[in-house]
C-alpha cells in the first residue's frame, strides 16, 4: 500500500516538472502574417526566430534538468526540495509560440517557392512503457 501511494504521489509530482524543449509543441501561428514578406525577408525572419528559439530551448532544457534534480532530491532525501520544481511557465509558452512562428514562416516560404531549407528537430522519443505491477 505504501509503495502504491508513493508511486501515485510521484506521478502527480512529475506532471509539475518542466518539459524538455523537444517535448514542447508548436502553438499555431497563421502564415498570413508573413504573406507580405519577400523571400530574403522570410530568410532573415527565420534566422531571427530560430536564434531566439534556440536560446529559449536552452533555458527550457535547463529548467527541466533543475526540476528533475529537485524531484530526485525531494523524493529520496529531503521532501521540501519538491517546492523548488518550477513546472511549465512563460518560457514554455514562448518556446511554443516561436516554434509556431517557424512553422508559419516555413509555410509562407513554401507558398512563395523561396527554396529556404528548414531543419527540423527529430521527434521526441516515445514515453517509456510503465513497468508491470506485481501484486503479492
């Protein structure tokens, strides 16, 4: 019974942890915003948004790492450390918006046949299968 309660508490607390950058999905941004851009302007905007997204991804990954460390310390050694998990915040929302902007810029580029090459991150790995529970 004690292990079931611990497992339930752990799963609830893990949902409060910050996501890694590759797990943050894009927020929809309409490509109409970029219809008036020329191909060189689209390329410049793509570089600007990409640089900002890379910076935001680094911050997001650091927050996810910090939350995992606090979670490990909290569950094993010192439960007040659980209060230091940040969860998903404004950086997550900004990263999702920036990813959406990149999608919109790419769509506008394709429509105008600009020939800009967009590199996409590999999809996030699937979540691990839960271990089978053995009841004694």
